[in-house]
């Protein structure tokens, strides 16, 4: 086996991990123009081959990617154009590596598919103990060690490939390589994202992560096992495509079955990828280099479509099912055209690596520090309340800052924290599940209620005994998205019970939807003089909505004991967040906490039960 042949499988693993990480970072640093550098960088595979020749293109892409990955480790460098360019460059380098690996031998497509599946398992195994935060967001020694490791592996691979020469490095390939984009999107956004799967299926994040990793291991075994029913050539040609299409359909239509559907999907994807990479060349007639450039741009488009689809609810399920069915159909046709698949050599090492990855996540998670409770001493019939719209844990510069969210909650001294815009696996939050993240830091009860969808909503967090809890959907009434409320009663130290209702109302300019949503909320608290209503009401002082609130007998903590002139949101400046109490409630020590972790400021107040 040549040095290049030995280098390419490991390089494909490293490039896939780097691509998944950088694509998540690029999706978090939101910008309307971020797709342009992503497309441009992904399309550079063709120009690099034209400019540097077959021998120098992939090493040059690896060197540039290593530098870009080190650069985005600096927080100030994580801006939309640079992160998108780095993600596109990772796609281009991955495309070049997969092209060489798949074309290098008769079983090259299977080796490439196996490397991608191993990378997905490695990605999950690394991120689960880190609370699904990519190391780029962790910073410090751990983050830099990971960045240096990736850069070092990329640099060493570039050196080896340059020494190996240009054998087998012609342009090759065609537009079919663009199918890597939607395949990576299925892995990265819905089907192999542990928090996304967990939130959709109502499972724990570790459980969903274990299922995803186990599915990846099964996919590797299906490609690698030298004997037995899992051997790929003993499976019907339609097995992988059919399982992928059906599992994606179940994932979208039957959320309670999301975890087993994700397991089946990621187990079938390597079989589908193996056949896709064996497709006969699809050419445009404009030359191999143009085909390669268009394949890179197509891969970027295939991935990028998934991010707004699931982030903003633009036909997300339709796109996922269509992509799975389309890839499955193409793979089935490729299998018939290519004939019988060839067995893979060196099966033991990949199977062992897959098993170790499966065991890594729970073992590393068990070593984490235990959680600390929120304050529990409420003697004297009072408690501290915090309300905050956390903007999906993404600050104004596009940084993912769950640590800052947790720090504000801890420093506020709040016994009860009510949060809005809490993400659970959304692409725009890098796949983070903020609910699980906060539960692991605070020994607290978390009452979660979905808002826009299963991946975005409201959270009540407290270490006090919860005696009653209810969640409810609010009327949409023509508003921008579904809205909800959480109603919690907690027991204080001296035995009193305190009721807190939390919500996030419609964000449109018309008051009608908010007035409709206030109806059931106020009906529930109007006759309770000890109730508190808190959250982002998206209503300003003097608005019709606040007039209705005042008529219901609720009083504003900020107006009574704070500064009524201060805005609670910063971009644009406005006062829309409220803590409102019934007639028997008293307020003291009101604070608007200065924090740039969100585009809203946290409101904290001491609530007295009269």
C-alpha cells in the first residue's frame, strides 16, 4: 500500500470532523451573506487543481485549512466571512480527499464511506462530554490543544501527500461529488446531532448521543465485517437506501420515535455513501476542473439549505425526507450500475476504533464535576427571581456563550430563573442543548416548554421544591410562531408557596396576537394575588397590552422599585421584559444586570409574599 493510500483514510476522518465542526460554527455566526464565502471556498477545489496541479492541490488546501482552523480559535476572528470561508475550505479539502480515496482502488468508495462514518462517531464522542460545545467555543488550554492537534494532523497529511507524488491524483470525479453536501447535512443537522434528536424524541442528550454513536458503529461494521449478515455484499442492494428513506420519514412524522429513527439513519448512511461514491461520473461537458468546482459549490448548497430550514422552520421535514429519498434513490441506481460491491480490507482496526468511540462518551461524561444547586434559603417569605431572554445563548458578535448565561444566573442569587429563547439542538446554536447544559451545572429542576418548535422555547429553573407545574400552548392568533407558557409553584423555606408564570409573547408589530395570548395568561393569574408573571412580553410601556395587564391588577417591579426609563433590550433599545406581581406581592432590590451575553438584559428582583 502506498503512503498516500495509508494517509487518505485517516485524513478523510480528520477532514470530516473539521468540516462538521466548522460548519456548525459558521451556522452559529449568523449573517445574511455568510453563504457567499462558503460557496466560493467550497468551489475552490477545481481552481486549486488548475493552479497547483493534481499533486499540489490537496496539500495546499490542507495547509490553508490548518491555518484557518487555528485562526478561528481566536474569538475576535470568528466573524461570518472567515468562519464561512473556513467551513467551505474544509468542504473543498474533504471533496478532494474523498475523490482520491474513492478513485484509488476498487474498494475505495467503501473506505471513504467508512472513514466518514468513523468521523461522525468521533465527533459525537468528543462533543458529548463537552456538553455538545465544539472545542472552538471552549477556549483555554483544551480548545487550543484540540485546534493544534487538528492543524498538526492536517499539516502532516499534507507533507506525506507531497512526498507520495502525483500518482492517482488527476482531476477525476464529477458532479456526483456534490452529493457529499446533503449527506453531511443529514449527519450534522437533524439525524446525528444528539441534542436535536433528544429534543425531538423527548429523550436525554446522553441517550440520544449513545444511539447516534451506536448507529455509526453499526454502519462501520456493515462495511467492515468480514463475515456474517452485516457484510455489505450480503445485504440487498436496496437495504441501505430503503432504511435511510423510511427512517428519515419516521424521524419527521413521528417525533416520539426520533431516537430509533436516528439510529437507523446513521447506520444506513455509510451504505448509501459507499454506493454514491461509486456512481459513474456525472459530467457537464465543460471539463473535469469545472465539474470539480461545481461539485464543491453544490456540496455547499446541499449543506447550507438545511441550516435555515431547521433554524427558521422553512419546510424542514420536507427537505430532510426529500434529501434522504434522493440520496437513497441515487445510491440504489449506483449499486445496480456498479454491480456487486467488493469487500473492504483491514476491517479489524476500523471496527475496533468504532467500538472504542462508542465507549468513550459515557466514560468521559462520568468524570465530569457534579452540579451545584441554585440558592435554596428563602426564610422570611421572600425569594429571588430572574427573567431573561437569552437569545439562544448567542451574543451580539455571534459567539456561543452558555458559560456566560450560567454565570449570570449564579451571580444573580436567583432561587428561580425563567428564561426565554432557550435552544435545544438548533443549528444556529451550534447544536447546543442549553437545558441539559444548565441542568448539569445546577442541581435544579428544569421545566421546559417548547415555543416555536421542539428545539426552541422557555425554561424555568429552580432548586426549590416544586409542588405544581403546568405548561400550556397559547393561541397563535396570526402571530409569528407558536407561543407557550410555564406555570410553576415552589415551596419556600417557611412553608409558603410561590407561584411563577413565565412566557414569551409574539414579536410582531401588531398588538393583536399578544392581546390574544394575554387572555388565557391573565385569566389564570387575575384572581391570584400571590402570582408573578415574568418574561419577554414584547410589549412596551403605555401599549394596549400593558393597559390590559394593569387592568388585571398586576404591578411592575421595574416601575415600583427600579428605573422605569431603562430599556431591557439592547438591539434595538426597547423595554419589553417584565416582572409583574399580584396585589399581595412586594418587590425589592430590583436590578437590570449588565451583560452582553444576549440582546436582552437580565432582570432580577426580590419577591416578597405579604
